[in-house]
C-alpha cells in the first residue's frame, strides 16, 4: 500500500491540468526536403517559366508565316522585321534577368543535376532570342537576301523551337523527380486529359 501511495504522490508533481487534459494531436511538420522542393518548384514556375514564355515573341504560327513570306519577295518586305527585332530584344532582356535570378538558386540536393540541365536550357532560350534579334534586324534591312536574312532567320526560329522542347523535357523530368514521393506540388500539377 505504501508503494501505491508513493506512486500517487509522485504524480502530484505533475500539473493537474496535464493529467486531466485530452491529448492534443501531434502536428507533423513536412520534412525539410519537401519544403525545399516546394520552394524550388515555385521558383521554376515563376522564374524559369517566365524565361520560356519570352519565346512566345515568335510563336510557331508566325514562324511559318514568315517562312512562307520568304517565297515571295513582295510578301517578305511586308513582314515587320524591325518590330520583331525590338520585341525580341525586349524579350531577351527579360529572359536574361529572370534566368540570372533562377541560376543563382540553390536547388535541393536531389535536383542539382536537373537544375543544371534546366539552367542550360534557359541559356539556350536566351541564345535563340539573341539569334532572332540579329536575324530580324538583318531581315529589316534586306528581307530578300538569302544569306543575310532567310537562312539566319530559319536557323534562329529552329533554335527557339529546340530550346523550348528541351526546357519542357527537363521540366517534365524535374516534375517527375519532385513528385516521385507522391507529393503533388501546384507548380507541377498536370491537368487531367479526358
């Protein structure tokens, strides 16, 4: 009996509120990897995607129209190459700024290699935009020139297409890597196709 009494007295050292209260549910904090991956995914969605959106300065449909305009010199002179050069230069500046901010990010350890590939694809996009600027400026001066206008413009538009595809491929693989644990981050949510 003395043993039981001492045990009950020992409980007296605990606050009565603690003994009487109902247990609180434990808060499970996301691990640091999940938090880092979520922050990184957000940076991809905001910064890296904004670089790629700059490639929309010359959409595929417009590229085809320019290419067909090259077939008829009178139509080629009607293409606003000067405006295209100005818009492309502005897009290249915006892409460079966003790519620099994205490039200095420290990705989670498991995403370092893909971050390098994504950063390289952003550099490709910047280079392609620079080529479009140069080609459009040359075409503004002489749209009928095969060597100074048509060939460089065709190569520049092809470089833009390749940069865009490479970016989308790396971004898809990055999304797969981030969501491999079953975590679905808003930045990598893919709409359901019916």
